[in-house]
């Protein structure tokens, strides 16, 4: 029996002001695509923000701001607040919505990735074999990046959100320690 294969991806970006979602579904051309609904539950929230037509149509590529996600209510379109890192529950459905749907946990790590990039900018890396001190810094950063990737895998692929958040929190602590100039 033919059917739609729904899929939504949340690519990592370095833009702290948006959550980008992309419809990567394969739609059966012999079936209607009616009543698309996208629900996004932010970290720490229990109720989703819901989006429907005309905002959500097949093949959508949408950048959601803090205003769209209802965590910013003032100065929308003139000031853009950061969107928090953490686990987002993303559900996408079409009619019949209680039958044809997908639901994902997405671990947003944008702010952590920006911090990681900023630290890399501060390291005097040259196109030659690094000094022992620079090599140690690069190795430490590679480990931190591995923790961030492992956290995403635990949340998004292994379906172990608690373990993923533990790894994410640990990676952020390592970033804090790395950035601290006076820490021992």
C-alpha cells in the first residue's frame, strides 16, 4: 500500500537566532497531502507551538525565530533573541494526523558550537606541526566536540535523552573550563 514517508530534519547551524527545519519527506503522488501540522516543543516546556498552512506546506524550509516559537513577545522583527540549546520535540503530521506522523527529539547545540568555534579562533594554529601546548589545546577541543556529537547521537539516534543531556552538560562544563583563564 502506498503511503507518505514523512521526515523532518533540523540541521545544525551557527545562527543562535533561528531553529531551521526542513521537510525531507517523500510524498506519494497518488495521495493527497492535507492538513499539515508541525508541532515544536521547546526544552523545558510541556506544550508545543503549532504551525499549519500557510506556514507549513510540503517541502518547507523554515527558519523559526524566538517570536515564532513564542518565547519572545516584544520587538519581534526588529530584535532577535537567542533560541536555547536543549532537546526539542518535533512532530510533523498530515491527514489523518493521528495516523500519518513522525516525531523526533532534536538536540540543539548551536550556542555550544559557537563557543567551540570562538575558542578555535583564539588558538594560534599555523599550517605546520603545532607546539605541544597548541596540540594539547586542539586535542582537548576535539574531545569536547566528540562529547557534543555523542550527546546528539544519544538524543536523536539512540533515543536516550537523559544520557544525551548528561553528555551535553559535561561538554559545556569542559568548554567553561577551557575558557577560564584563571582556573586551575
